[in-house]
C-alpha cells in the first residue's frame, strides 16, 4: 500500500509538472508574435493534427464510397504526378466501353489527382494521398498505379506491386520485354520488374496525361480485377477506339 501511494504521488507530481509547463508555455505565447505561435504549433501539434485529420477524412471517404458507389468496382487506377485534366473521364469511359463493363452496375474510375514526391516531411496532400491509396489497396479495389519512377519505387518498397513477369500473358511480356522497370521490393536488396514504361501509349498521349514525362504502369498486388487491369494495358495502346490494337 505504501509502495502504491509512492508511485501514485510520483505520477501525480509528474503530471502536475507537465501541466505547469504547458501553462507556462501558453502564458509566454499570449503576447508572442504570430510567427512564434506558428512555430510552436508546428513543433508540438502539427503532426498530431495531421494524423487526426487524415483518420477522419479516410473514414469519411470509405463510408461515402460504401454508401454511394455501385455494387462493386470493376476497374480503378491512380495516376500520380500527371499533367492531364483530372475532371476528364474520357479515358475511363472509353475503357469501360472497350471492356464491355456496364457502368450502371460496376464502377470504372481513374483518379488523376494523386501526387507523390520523395520528402522527409511530406505535405498534407501527399500524406493524405498515400493514406487513401493504402486504404483502397487494402480492400483490393485498386488495380493499376501509373506514375514516375519515384512513385513506383515507393509502392514497391511497400510490397504493393506485382512482379510483371508473373502476371502478364506471354504476348504482352514479349511486347514489353524491353520496357520493364525494376525496383527494390520490400526492405531487401532484391530488385524485380514491377512496372512498364508506357511513354509511347497513344491513349495516355491523347489525353495529355504525361506530357514530357516517362510514366511507369504497375499492377497492384492484391487487385480483385487483374483481367481488367491487363485489358487496360491493351486499351491504352489502341490508336483510337475503332482501330485494331497496336499490341498483339
């Protein structure tokens, strides 16, 4: 009992001193310039605020998707660091028609609002984009990721991408054998072909998605719709909607 009281008193004293320190810091900031207040907020509160905001937005996104979306998603792609018009649904609509997907019952979408840049302190938009991507990947909804090599590297390290040679049919593997992108997978030193350079894709160029850039297309490892993901690769190599495909 004596030991318990000693521990209790010690914790109480620690809590008291911590609260006293917070009060002292707040008192000092009352008359401080705005720059000092912002600096204090960034140091002590910004990280927690971002995490809390991310959690709220993520939950809201998932709830909204479940309540308002079609019965299931037939195809989903995230385009990172692109130059296209994110409001243009032409590529997704054209693919749905090409693949014979009834969009009244199944959703087909391309999110071209995503950005990723390597940084020790990513900004809020990048942080939220990665949180959103991981949430959609965890449900098996996301099929394709297109972006620059830094984006492919990030998702490869997170073990989110397929080894291209394990999922492509022989004709496509032969067609793209000289365009494979290798990245380190997980925490090890092993590099695998996780993407395909699609710089010369007629469809991506038609919609100006990656002007003066070298996009890499990757397949998400736990995609629920790999057949449609592979069909999308074929589709973006059509010269136009009525022409025969460039690929076999």
